[in-house]
C-alpha cells in the first residue's frame, strides 16, 4: 500500500535507507561476519570468469557489480544485456559462473539465456527480489534482494539493493579467497544508509532542480566518468521511461567524439562527480558544454565540490557512490514526470515485468 504517498515510486525511493539496513541485517551473522550460503561462496571461488546477465536497470546494477567483483574478488567479469547474449554468445571461459540479476525474476530475455546455459551445463546464480520466481527456481543458487515489493514500473529500490548485494557477494568472495580488503563493507553500507536518508530528505530541492532543468526540455544529457558513467546510464533510463524526455547517459570523455554536436542553448547537462580521480576531467567537460550554451548541473560529493552551485552528496566510500548518487537522479526523474503531468507509476507502453522476448 502506498499510504500517504502520492505514488509508489516516491515511497520506494524513500524506502532505500530501510532496505539498506535490512540487507545489512540479513547478510550479517551475530559475530558481524558476512553470512552467505556456503554453496554460493564455493561456486564463486571455483569460477574463473563471471558472466552477469540482465536487462534495463538490473543491467545497470550489473555494470556497477562488475567493478566490485573485479576490484575486490579479482575475478574477470563481463556484463551482458540478456536480449543480445544469445545472438553474440561470447567465447566462454573454462569455468564460467552466470549471475542473473532480475528484480522480478520473470524477465523472459534473461530466462532464455538461463535455459541456454543450463543446456550447456553451466552453473547459475539468480539475484532477485522474488525468491520462488522462475529465474530463482531454475538457477542453482539464489540471492535475495530483500527490497520488499516494488510496484512502480520504474525500478528504484531494487537497483540499490542489487548493488548492495553485489558488493556483499564480491566482498565475501574476496574474504573466502584470503584477499586483503582495506575497508569493512557493512560499516560502509551503514554510512550509505544514513547518506541515503539525507538525500531522500531533500525532495524540495530536487523538485526545484527538476523544474529548473527539466520542466520543458526536449532532451537531456547525463555525463560521468568511471563509476559515475554507470550511474549516468541509469539516470537517463529513469528519466526516459517516466517523463518521456529523450535522455542519454554517456562517458564524459566521449563528448568530443560526437555528442557535443547536440548541445545548444539551454540543453540540460547533468554531470556526476563522485570520484577524486575524475573530478578535474568531468568539470572540464562541463566547461566545454557550458561554453556551447548548456544548462549544466553538477552533482558532486562532499570534499569534491568546487562550485557553490554544486548539489553536494554526503561522503561515502569511493566504490559505493552509485548507491547515493542515483537518489537525486531518481528524484529528478520523478519530479520531471510530475511537472510534465505524466503517469509516474504506470508509464505508457511499459509493464513491470517483461515476460515476452
Ligand atoms: O525484473 P527485472 O529486473 O528483470 O527487469 C528488468 C527491466 O525490465 C527493468 O529493470 C526495467 O528496465 C525497469 N522498468 C527500469 O526502471
């Protein structure tokens, strides 16, 4: 039930800190050790390469997860759009492990891949919000997202839950392999939960920014580098699907290779800057688009802000910034859709689970 909320989407955005804390509880034992099914731990340890398969927002979470698995657990990882995988099946490694990420667990494109790789005899893990769903039943292992029912077509709390559970999976594997980690994941996730709360409390500001940047525009661009690039893809998808604004997310460095031709007077460009090593370069990109008339907004993180006009996120661990930077993106999309009188929870032409290929 959406209670006093006008839309499920807003309720689900607000639930993200609660979901984060629930995930921390569910995946930690009484000694504060990570708690994961032993069979999953051993499947991860055996794998020489991880193949993440997903669609839409879950695919975007997979892109963030690849970073975790490669940087923490040191296992090469590929992320594939489910509907493309069957046409262009990559050369598989000797001991692949397939990880299906799906909020609903019913996405037909992902299921088609699962059926195919099961025929080939490869192991599969499904990360889903619905244990008992088709993808969960047909895989060898399931990791539960614990996000609670997600009703709005636009996925919000499932995305952050997927990223958190991917971080837990990567960290658990790293520990099982005896690799050194310089941070304690669960403590960092607790910091993230608090930061999320600060952000969900800034609705008035996000409504104002959505009005200023997105109320009447025909198109919008999101730019980022490194981890911020992954979030810019998700930001663009969110805006497209509920506000019908043509939006594109792309890597800051790619601007000069074509997209900058689209910038004209008043074009909104929203830039993410949550990593120290990209802060200088992404701000350079912002200067380039502003010089061509863009209406630019920078979302940066505490310690990295250079401009008093930045929207500043609370500071969290460098690897985990997608968990916080996505929240203003979700809220911008929500308020842009409201300002444009769109049906927020049930956008046109879309279904919550896509059960046809
Ligand atoms: O249930 P799934 O996670 O498998 O769904 C995948 C996509 O259909 C889904 O994420 C879709 O892109 C959302 N509407 C995005 O908000």
